[in-house]
C-alpha cells in the first residue's frame, strides 16, 4: 500500500448524503490529502468544506479515491480515529479491501469558454422538472447569462454576476460544437459551491453537479470533451 500511495497524494472521500429534491441520491465528496502512514492506518487531513472542518465520524464507512502517480485508485475505508496534531486536524482511515484502478472518464474536466443561459429553480419548479423533465414553458424567457469555464460529464464550473447558495438548483442551456454539428444541452444542476471570483471583481465562481442526467446526454457531453481534447493535442503536436 505505502509503495503505491505517497504522502501528499490527493484523496477524495465521500458518502451517501441522502435524497435530493429530484429524488436522486446525493453523494457528498470531500477533498483531503495523505499526511502519514502508521501501521495499517493512513493518516489524512480532516477535509474542509466552505471554510469549515468536516468532522468525519469515527466508525463510519466511506468511499475513498486516491490520486496517485500511477492513476486513480478507489477503495472503501473506515474512519478509525480523529484528532489534532501540530495544530492540524486529521483522521485515520483503514482500507476495507484492495485498491482498484478507477477510470473516471466522465469526470475528466475540460477547460473551456461556453456561453450559457441559466435560471434558478424554486421549489415548485424543481417538482415540475422531477415530474415532467422540463421547466415550465413561461420560464424560458427568464434566463440570465453565464460562462462555463470547465465542464465534465458530472458537472460544470461557471462564472456569472450572480451568487448562489449551496443546494440551489439551476436550469442550464448551452451549445457544444461536435464533429457531428452543434448540439444544444439542456440540463438541471445543483450548486455545490459559489464564491467570489479571485480573478474578476463582481463575478462569482459557481461549481455545479448535474442531476437526473439521461445516459445518452452524459455520453454526448463526455464525447464532446474528448473530441476537444484530441483537437488540443493535435494543435500541440503541430
């Protein structure tokens, strides 16, 4: 284990966070890193979310993804201890099986600049979408602009003049330029984080997770991402 995992490796650790408003299973994911190895335990930094330490519960079983030089590996783990050393909050985890290679094609993030239109959905509009997979027709003309700055099969990060609250739901519409032509994407996403942009004053950087995505739509987005990456690689090779 220690031969593959190194101190400083990024760790994503997550758990089922219940049901969202669309009936989907929410999965809370926290980012950490490996601090040390002690016998059969891995010591990681206690994750921080929105500026606050997330006190992972001792005894809880979670899913861990380790970002190593050899790729991404996953394994279920148990939180065995937590505490504070040298002013750093940390916890110990033990692996509950073998590390397995994980191919996260759908979560590869592509930097981009895509014009998008968005609408914040209120509770009744969310329920309408859950039942009909569309937003009310009268809302279509209420969109405001934003720019998607990176995209994956699981979500987007966008810049806009609007600040949102974690847990808000947004309707998004944007076009992607495929080899087969221009395709319009209409999708609902949940706000994971919305903070002031460090690069543009009066703008907000918002991370969104796609919700209730049809497999064919997710496949289309992933295909677009890899088409764009191939184009970038071809340019770099000249």
